[in-house]
């Protein structure tokens, strides 16, 4: 790589933030966007979960293509698409066109996310890779903290459309930095056609230990994104918070979740104890959401904190183990991990958004219960079927 280690890590961090940049930044503007587009909350939320759906499938194929043709051309091309679609979102006045543009934007964002994980595996090994993955996981929770706050500042100053100009600028910076990546392919360059590259995904998915463990550590993403999808309506419409207060409440929940996950990490738990801690936090989040969140915005905020902690704890604990699988298929591993994360996010968003607006809180609670159930089932399957996960020990 022509980029030094510092700039390379900075690029990876920027690329890993494209999820929150693309979803969280305009959240506080959703109620106003409903009015401006003269539509409903359910229709407006399609711009969130259709983005996630296209993102999921784009990520699935982007990794093998990146393995085939290299990181540099994929990164620069997808960043150009992302910039163009964001600028188009800035100017559109039709909600249907806006949703379509968001889907195109998702294709561009997929290139960023696949590149982030693939570059980590290409350029770092051992404990250094683990440290970078931990930083990326923390960035993944800081993104939802900072993006709504920055978005609210932009919305108050320039209107919600400005929240699409800012990510376009970040993508332009990544595109420029991408030109300084080494033009060659990864060491483990794949041969054959693109279709053959894509079919290599099946080799990753057929690894039962990898797939079951991946589902287990990613499932709470569904709960967190179910919360993100409807939080602006709950905080602003139900509890009467302003856009600024909403963004601060959203950020506070993420900060508390980060603090809780750091506390869990400092306990130096065994893998089995970490699994138990994640499950207990998930149950606590469900019980609080189902029975307390209705009675005040602060209770609603506190209800999601254990889930935010789970997202960080499970991902930092699990992604390092999963990245050790299937050497030679860096892009494919990255694609499958990200696909699973964002398809679960899509499912969570659809479920919570499908509830009547006055019952959005119970929509989130239902996704939390589903997440806890799936987590427990996946762990039992892993334990009793004896599927191997490299370096996973009690």
C-alpha cells in the first residue's frame, strides 16, 4: 500500500462509518421529511430499510469481485456512485425517486464496507488485526452517537437535505485516498470468472461453525436497528423531544452502551462467560423495553443500552475469531459477515416499522425477544452439534 499505516487506518475507519453516515445522520429529520414529501412515516421508513436490503445483497457480491479485481478500482468506483446518488438525494422532491436513489446509494456504500474489512485482513495480522477490529467496532458505536448529533446541527442550520451533502464529502475524501492504494490485487488474487468468484461464497457459508457463530454474534444488530428505525417518531412525536434533544438521547444511549461493553471487557471473561453476559444483557433490554419504556423517554433510552452493549461486545468478541477462517477469501469472508449484519438490520427495521406508530416500542421489544431466542438457539446448536470455530474455547 502506498498509504502509510496511519492514513490507512484512518481510511478504514472512515469506510467503516458509512452505515451510520447513511442512516443515522438524517434520522432527526424524518418527521419533517414526512411533511415535505407529503407522505406517511411507513413510506418514509422505506428509505431506511430498502437501503439496508440493497446494501446486504450488494455486499454479498462485492467482496468476491474485490478479490478478483483488487481493492482500488472497486473502492474508487463505488465511492463515485455514492457521491452522485447523495447529491441526487439532495435535490429530489419526489419520495419514490428518493427511495430509489437511496437504493443506489446503498450499492455505493457496500463498496466502502467491504473494502474496510478486506483491507484489515489484507494489511494486518495477529494481535494488530485484533486491535484494529476493536477500534472499528468502537467506531461502529461512535458513528450512531456522532452522526445524529452532526445531522441535527446540519438540519437546524441548513435543513435535512444537508445531511446528504456531508456524507458525499466524506465519500469524496475516501475516493481520493483510494487512488493512493497500491494498484495491484491482494496477494491471494482469485482466478477465473467473476461468477466463479461469487460462487466461492458458498465455501464460506458451507462452514457450519462459521455460519452458526456468525448468526449468533450478529443477531442483536436486528434489535439495535429496529430501535434506530422508529426512534425519531418515539422520542419526538410520542415524548415531545426536540430534534436536538432527540439526537442527544440517541447519543447518550450509545455512550452508555459503549461504557457497559467496556466494563464487560474489563472483566476478562472466558468465551463461555461472554456468551452468558451477552444473553443476560439481551434479556434485560427486552424486559425493560416491554414493561418500562412506555412510561418516559429516559426509560425508553435506558432500555436499549444493554442491546447497544451487546452489539459491541458480540462483534468485537466474534469478528476476530471469524476473520481467522478461510484464508485466501478475504473479500468473501468480509461480504458474508456484512451481508448477515445488514440483512438482520433490514429484518429488524421492517418488523418495528410494521407496528402501528403508537406501538413502535412494542415492535422493538418483539425484535429484542426474537434476538435473544435466536442467540440462545445458535449457541445450543454450536455446543451440541460440535461445529468447529477456530480459537473458540471455554
